[in-house]
């Protein structure tokens, strides 16, 4: 399949003479067809099996069953017993009971916009379930499939609109290839095919609709088109209020120099009634949310996210764009060509100012968010919204290199193909739980590329972003420090009558437990190249999202935090597929990892070994040691 992709991509994008082009249009359609076939295969193989009724997706969706089935919008956590509702759903809504509005009602931090986009599918499913005598409880598997279908449909519709937008500027083969690459070469694939119920594919569709409407409006301005643009922009804003920057798209469309800016000002003056109508319809989808907040909180405006906030003076733009811990470009490699297309002024001219304004403003806003790596997904999720806008410079770049040498064309074709293959690999890994992109790093991704089974060293590399050496090729020099908790009268030292040890240490609500703190001595370390940290651990209760970390800090030059619980479980999973989040309780296991001694370390530099109890959960430990190897 990859070979076919390469031949088709090369011939389509860059019009290489393959038997008189083998009909360029047919090749581009074939490539698009293969992209769809690959997507359908992944949907059937993986997508239909994934649960969408959890996390953010469940939070968005709750408005529908709460309003139309249970009438419990003020107390979302109150669901009837014996209604075949899964424990996962009940656990999620119980957590909401800790979040209250000033009037004491249960707070749903999400706005209702995604629920509004899902409403037609919800009603169709609900009425069908009732008519067929099946569970119409709002949370059965039928509703789960409904969320998946809604995400899939909005993703497909968005791609169709993107194709129509690109056809205004580029030949059909370029438009088809660009649309295919958006689907299979970026994280749009994950949210369209595999993770349903999120806000991102509806927003992708709405941004594409806003762009196409902007084109049509400027070709023939009518009040109806102004009204529709206002409604679409209002929907975008109520789904994700920070996306109000979408208003720059129709405002700056077809503005590319001073003369066109003057023409736009005239256009606005000549269509003042239409703009007023657009302003009114912009607020139409926002009004229900304001009324909901008034009823729930006593105020029309309410910040429902509590202490989750923006840090406007400290954006994390570099991390958000480039880091493998859910950054944008590592999980959407082909969009590098979109950034290159920003410079092709003539090709992107109608959208030039919109791109140059919206992109930097949008990037700044989303990476000022406190959780700038946007957990719960594959790659930087909010960037999907502006993919319709970024499709223009992407297509411009692909069209531009048509005039380059054959070697360049083949090279770019290969990069695009590799990007698709890597994206498929990431998607399968994320589905299987051997990749959690929000916790990942470049070395782990490279180590796991095109693999779906984890080793112990993979688990360590995922934690500390450091390739592990082959222990069989290392020579132990000596044990530097070892704490076995054998001689203490502290109540936290528990007598062990089972494993032959006198005592072990019980870490309860304490956040930190220092094991060792000593200084580097060049004479003593001599030829040592590696420090090995090891210890025995046991969980009496299942760990939560916040993990215990076994940490070695070398004078703040090297900080390595290794998770504990999945290493214990991995050793007892022989012959079974492991995930990054496996855990096992009431079983002792040895956790170890190697850290290279940083070059330039000098006498007196401090080295510390400690355990960080990030979730304040109980942990038992024993025999914590640091050894030197070469």
C-alpha cells in the first residue's frame, strides 16, 4: 500500500511524466480514494471500538440527556439507579458534584455548543431507541455510536468544504491531494476517525463553512449570507469562546494590500444593514448560554472553569508547537509545508492578511492556557480548528514546488508519505495505550516508531526522555548509597514478616521523601558513566492520574522522574500486552533506571534521590539504592 501511495503521490502532486502523466486527474482521485479506504479500514478496525462517553466529550454531551431525559441540569450527578448506565459515566458525573456554582447547583464547565451540534443525532437515536424498545437512557452504546458518527460526519463535511475552498485558487489535483493530506497526514484523522465527541471536528467544519461563506458573500453580498455568516461565527464562539478570533476571517478575506483594504472598508459601508443582521445572528446561539448561566449562577456572565486559567504574560508557544508532549507539528508533520506556504504571497493573496493575523493571534491565545499541551487527544487539539485556513498555504506550497527539480518533487512526496505512515502508527499506538502523547517525548516516539509492544526500557524512556543502555554491556563499579529502612523507630517504618526484611517505609500523605543527598566527587566516581537508581515498591491501593515519581536530580542539570506503578505491573504481565498505564496492587516489584552522568559535573555538585508523591497516595518502599556503572 505504501508503495502505491508513493507512486500516486509523486505523480499527482508534481506531475512527473509517468506514461504521459497516466492522467493526472485520475491519479489524484485514486490517491484520494486510497486515503478514504485507509480511513475506513482504521474506522472499522479501531474507531468503532473506542468509547466516546468519557472526559471532555461526555462533559459536552451531558446537556442533552440532562435537558431532555433526566431534567437534572442543576444536579448532573443525580442519575437513576438500575438504568443500565455504565459505571464510567456515573463516576464522571459524581466528580461533578464537587463543582458548584454560587447558587449551589452542579457546575458543567463546558458551554452547550457541542451539544447543540450533536442534538440532531441525539434526537434521531433517542426516538429510534424508544420506537424499537431499546434502552433510551442517553448513555447506552447507541448514543456512544451517535457521538462517533457526528464527529465523523462533521469531519467529512469539513473536508468537502475545504476542497471547494481550494478549488477557487488551485487545480483539482492539488485540492484533492491537500484534502487527503489533511485527513491522513495530521491529527485531524484521530479526532475524525478514532476519538469522537470532542469539539474539534465540528469546529473544523464550521471554520471551513465560514471561509466558503466569506468567498460567496464577497462575490454576491446578500442579507441572507450575512445572516448565515453571523450564525456560523456565533456557533464557533459559543463552542469555544477563545475562537472568537474567527471574526477576522470574513473581515480580512480578500485584503492583501492598502488598495484592497480601502475596498474592504467601502464594502463594509455599502453593506451596513447586512453587517447589522450578521451581528444580531452572531449573538443568537450565545443567548441560551447566557440564560443558562443566569439561572445556574445568578449572573449572565460566568467563568465556569474555576482556577483553570490563561497566563497572558507567559505563553508556551515553543512547547505547544514543537514538543512531542502533545505539541502540534510532531503529530501533524505535513503542516510544516503549510508554514512554508505563508511566504507564497501571490498564491495565498485573497487569504494573506487573514492568515498573517489569525494564525499568530490564535497560536498566542491557545498556548497561554494553563494546560498548554491540551491532554486527552493526539497532538495539539485546538490547531485543528484553523486547518481550513492553513489548507490554503499548504496547497500553495504543494502547487509551488511543481516547478522544482524532479529530486525535490520526489523528496517532498516521500516526506508526505512518511508523515501519513507515522500518523497511522501514532494513531494505532494511542488506541492500544502504548503511546500517551500528552506524556511523551521525542526519544520515546523514535524508539517506538512502527511498534505496538512495550519493553521495560520503553517505559523508562517514556518517563525520563533518555535512551537506556544495554545493562549486559555495563560494568558495576560500586554501590554509592542504599537505604533499607532497617533501623528506625518511626511509625512509618513497618515491620515486614513476609519478605524477610525487617522494615519497609510507608509513604502516606507526605509529598516528598528524600532518600539520598550527596555531592559529586570526581576521584571517587573515576570512570563511571552511568548512575543506576533502583528500589522495591508496592501499592496497597490503585494509583490515580497523578503518579508517584522516583527522581534523581543532578545539580539541576539533569532531572529524571521515573513512574513507579507501571514498572511493577509490567514485571507481572509476562506474555500479555502492556500499556503505559498498567498498574497492580499488593505486589512488590523492583523499579530501576539508568541516568548518564552529565559532562562538566564538578566536585561539590549535589546529587539527590527522592520520591515525589504527586497524588498524595499511599506507597510502600524498600531498598532504595544508587549504584555506579561504566
